[in-house]
C-alpha cells in the first residue's frame, strides 16, 4: 500500500466526543488538525460553532455527530440537530442509525430516519453509523443498502461507545456492499497506525480516531522496519474475539461465538495470546 | 550530515583526571568523535575502546571510569538531565554503561564539561570538586565509610549546598560487584558494579556545581521542536498517565497478568500476591509525591513514606527483585530494602536476584543458609552484609553467577554475561528474550525494550510468541537505545517519540543536520564498537545465550508452556547485524560504519 504520513493524516477525522470534553480540548484538537493536516475534526454538535471559529482560516473540515451515541431519538430531533450543526459550520454529519428499528425489521423507519437527516443537512455529507457490534453480518449488509438508498454519502462502523468497535471484517463487508460510490468510515478503537493500516487495507477511506496524532506520528516507525506489519494472529482482529455477552444482545453474541466453532483458525485461538 | 557544523557541545571539554598523580587536564571533543558518537554512552565507549588494553582487571588502576553527558544535556530537550557512567564492568567483564537521572548531569554540562575520565588509583580516598572552571581533587578521608545520604550531606556542607553529588556507599568502597553510584540520595547508576570501580580507585564522590548557560544552535527551532515533543509525551498513555500516576510500578500487575513476572528465582511467572506489591497499592499506601528528574515532564519517580521516614522509590524492577523474585509480598519491607540499598550504594536488581538465587540454592540443599522464599527475617541484615562483605554476604556480593558456580549449581543463576536478568520472564516475549541474549552489557531490559510492542502495544501490539521479524526489531531498538543514550535523554521518551523526533531535537539543538536514519546509524556504530570491545575481551556467540531454565516451559500462568527461542533467532540476528557466524562484525560492516580498528 502506498501510504505516507501525509496521506494517512488526510484520511483521519480527528475526534473528541466524550461527555467531559472542555472547550480547551476542542481548541487543542482543532490546532492539531491544522498542524497535522487531518481531513476533519469530529465533535459533538454543541462544539461546532466554536470549532468553526477556530478553523475559519483552514481547510480542515468540521464534522458533527448527530443522535449520538444511541441513535434512538426521533427523526425530527436528529434532523433539527443536523440542521443546526450545518448552520453553525459543520461540513459533515455523522448520524447514528436507529439500531433498534433495524433489529425490529422496520426498514422503512430506518430509511426515513436517514432521509430526514440527509435532507436537513443540505450540502453537508452524511455518514451513517451502523454500530456494527450490535448487528450480525446479514443486518450490516441490509443497513448498508438502506443507507445507500436513503442518499447517505458514507457508512460508518461504530460510535466508539458501543461493543467491539471497528474491525477489518466489518469494513470489508461494508465496502463490498456499498461499492466504490460511497465512502466507508472506520471508527471505534482505532488507536495505532497498525489498526489504521488494517482497516484501510480492508477498504476504509476515512478513519475516525481520538488518537490521530499518535497514529500519524507513530506511522513514522513504519519506515524503519517491515516487521511492524507482520500478520497478527487471526483472532486478534476478528469480531468474534471481541464479542461480549455484557455489551451485546445474547443472540448477537452467540452468533459471533458460533463462528469460532467452525473457524479455520480455531487452533490459533490459544490461551492468553 | 552537513559540513561546517556549529554547535554548543563542541566547546564542552573532556576532563582527564589521573587519580594516581593528581594531574588534571582538559581537552575539547575531537570533531569526528562528536559527529560519530555524540556523547554520553557513545563518547564513553569510544574513549574506553581506544584507551583500555584488553584483559585488564576491572578493579585494577588500569581501568577507566568515565562520567559523560550528551549534546542535549541541560538544554530544553525534555529529560535531558541524565548522565552516563562507562567502564569495564567487574560484574560482567564487558564494556558497560550505566545511566542515572536526577540533576547531576545538567550541572556537569553547565560547568562546561562533556565527560570526566578517571584514570589510575588514588593512594587515599578523594572526591572531585568541580565548580565551573575550578576542578580539584580533595581529600575524602572524613567522608569515606559513610553511607550515600550522610556522604552527600557532608560533601554539600564542604562545597556548595546547590551542588550535586554522585557518590558511592560502603558497597563501592568494599568492591562489591553489584555496587552502584548514587546521585541525589536515591537516583542510581545502578547496574554492572560501576560503584565498585569507583571504590577501587578510592574515589568517593564527584561533586559538581555548574552555573554556565548552555547555548543551542537554533533557539527558535529548538523551542518549536521541544513544544511538539512535549505534546507527544502528553498525548501518550504511558508517559502521560501510567508513569506519572503509578511510576514504573504500574508494570507489576500488567506483567503478572501476562504470566511473565519472575517469581521464586524465575521458577514461575505469576505471583499470587502481585496486587499487594503493585503500583496501585504503592499509590494507595506509601506514595507521598512524585519525583521529576531535570527537565522531565513525565515524573515517574516516587517518594514514599515508610516506617516514619520519606525515602526514594521503589521502582518496578526493585519491587520485583525484592518481592516476587524472593517470594515476598510485603511492600513496606520492599520499600525499606530499596532505601537500604540506596544508602549502601547497591544495585537493587542484582542484589534481589542474587538473594533469590541463594534462596533456591538453599531450597535445593546446595547452600546452608537461613534464606527462605517469602521470609524477610534478617534480610535487611543480609543486604548490609553484602555491602560490607561479611559472612555469606561476601559470597552474595559477587553476584548470582559466581555464587551459583561456587555452590555447584551454575544453572540456578538467572543471568546473561554475568548480569542478572530483570523483571520480565523471557519465555513470554520472544523479541525481548533475544534482546536479553544479545545485550552488550549482559542481562538488561533496556537495550531493546520489546516489552513495548510485545506487551504494552507501543507503538503497536505485536504477537509476543512470534519469532518472525523480531531480530530486525531487536536491532532497531538496540541501535535507537545506543543513540538515545548518547544524546543523552531518558528511555521513557521512546514510548512517545520516533527516531525522527530525536533527530529533529538533536539537529535543532546542535546544528548537526541529521535524519532519523542517520541517528540510528550512530546508534548502530556504537553498538558495533561495544561488540568489538567484547569480542576483544573474549566474548563469543556462547555468551549470547540465556540460562537453560528458559528452555524449559513455564509451568503455570498466562505464559505457561512457553519457552524462549532466542537460540534459533541468533543466526538471523547476526546476519542482519552484518556479523559473521561467530558474532563478529564483518569487515564490510566495519567499513560501512566507519569503524576503523
């Protein structure tokens, strides 16, 4: 893969979405985004106006999350939040899909929910967070197709607050489903340059991470050894390893774990690797 | 590198002090020496290699003892207050560099010096007093015999209360092969018996007061790079959270969880009472405040309160050596033992590991002693006996290798090249194991700290059981460490910085315009020169081996059933190093690195 520090930076949405985020933190990450040439900063909607002020003289884009992190508010409220964020300076909207509705099989609601935000966002690109850790593969494929039909521009794996986070498996599946006409954003648990490398290789063209600076700076290590990119044990990046009974619906959890039973790498699933 | 360099370090001087004649002379650093070896470890190793005849007794007047600092010392570069001690080790017989934090290094540089080279032996105890341009050997008869804390106070009274003291305690005076040099009462150039070399020369202390300003080549550029480098330290979880909050003791629970916390002299890898001696417990029970060395934004040092007094430490390695290694779960006692070692001037890693070895020798019937795993009874007295070479302490004072050989079970000494292996069982991390085996100074965790990628996911997590690619990374880390030690900055910056950052800081500070690759090449040159030194002393591929115990599977814990594969990795390591099958650098390698021997 022909990846440079600069190219990697241009794929990153530099992110801070925590409840305890202070304005000083927003200022810090906006400054870092300019320094490192990140594609965008990704913030809660309350911080968008401030970020727009800070980034007025730069080409760093501003991305606002909407309906975050649960996605279970009304479509009207999501659309209102998106519209206000765009008015305040957001160039992109990362909305959370209504996961419960999808699990209910209520695809019309899921679609209209997304359409409402797309319509409210005007020229701003809309990314739809599927929260893949709450879904089985069949549902992820279904969700991707709905997003495409609803006019979204990107599908995105995770909020970072749900189970599992981004995995190369999910990114690959999403890319295969949406094709090249949509973007795929990997987010959630991407903290090292190797994490980033894996999801890019799987088809991601955008990365959401709070560790953007470390990812880019540490990528400089790659020039000094090829050993960093040695393949990992298959289980390390497999969503089935990351599945958690405490964080996932039981049937979703069991779906993931059932895959282990028939997995060709079952013998690699060794004790405390 | 560019021509026509202009750097502040070039006018720093090397002090040559003959302890035999009392003659003191000053020389500037030859330009090629500075360009090729920077300072600190590299400078010391080069001087030692050029001047020391092969096969000399490390405790004889023939040995040299070199204190050195680097081109970053006392500048605004984070953590640049350290100093290095280079000598031929009485513990290993190898070239040896031992490093120390605190504030001594910064004062030495501010006094105008890059290094002090001690030659010969004084007839009577002396200390060296440096106050900027004033340099004089002074009588230390009154100070000789005192512990490091008392000696420090006395020397500050005799000189300047704002000076810094690096001194030996009774252990160094009594030529204990595990004797350390202590600065600021609890910072240690701990390993390899550098304190014994100092004692053998009747040199009690070096006291320095430096008041000059250290200039840098490009103040504005350095300020910008330093700002970025500090930000990276603040953005890194290890340097901004783990180390400042818990100190290095944060590793106790982590390494134990991986089943790599050597327990009962490396017989097991899990200590049942690890929680009781963890960094978390240290914070809750004993910590009073943190201790930052000169210019350090991390602050991994601890000041603890134990038995009514404030003492330095303990660090992770010390907690391990007096704790799990000896089966001891008493954190207060461990802290007290650490303090005792600081007072006596002892390396806590080697002392604890040697006691652990003696406990196993006793358990197996080779040694008749009262030492028992898990029993602290009389152990403080044993530590004192080591420092004064009394009774069994005299045997222990020579380290685990000589102890185990004497009592007929050399396989029970957990060492490489005579230096006790520290607190990570090599069976749990294949790259780290190879690092132990090939370390130029013996069993050392710092030459190539692959615990970073293999356990701590820094900069990325690598499969700890895998051997593919590990030789390459061990070499990368060894070269980087050698260059960092010559710059001179703290190893912990390595969690947050890449070679590019070191090169940028060095370039801005000195005017040497180098890249990360060139920085690593300096490290490679130093590493190869050290190897040449050791080859000249008779070290061979046979010395790049781990104890046989590590070929036996760990019996329990989260590294169970694992063995070290370092032997299998050696041929690849030699090939990538450009060494022949006997572990000697080839002519092509020497030519490439401009190492004309």
